C-alpha cells in the first residue's frame, strides 16, 4: 500500500506540474486530511517538504524530488 505522503506528492505533481490529475479532487483533499490527522505519527523521507499550512490549503508549493517525478511517470506507464 502506498504511503499517504507519497500519494499526496505524486498527486500534487501530476496536478500542478503536468496538469493531468491521477486522482480526483475529493481523493486529494481526503489524502491531505489523513496526513494532517496522523501528522505526528507519520514518518516519510519527504515529510519535511510539506507543512500543515500546505495540507490545510490542499496545495503543494515546494520542489518535487526526482523520485516523485519518476513515480508518476512509472504509474502512468502501467495504467
């Protein structure tokens, strides 16, 4: 199962950079809410790239690691 932060970062990249969403807006919003609800217990190498303010706004304003870009490309290649 995919980590919620991975899913959020991938969905953000697909939406904001590629302008081609991989999940619905409702799923994206729910993912942000889930991350916020479990913020203190989540551990992920990209957590430091997020902020609670970004999650509350339902956006991502940072740079995307190459692994996120590659994960979106890989996802698109198998669907």
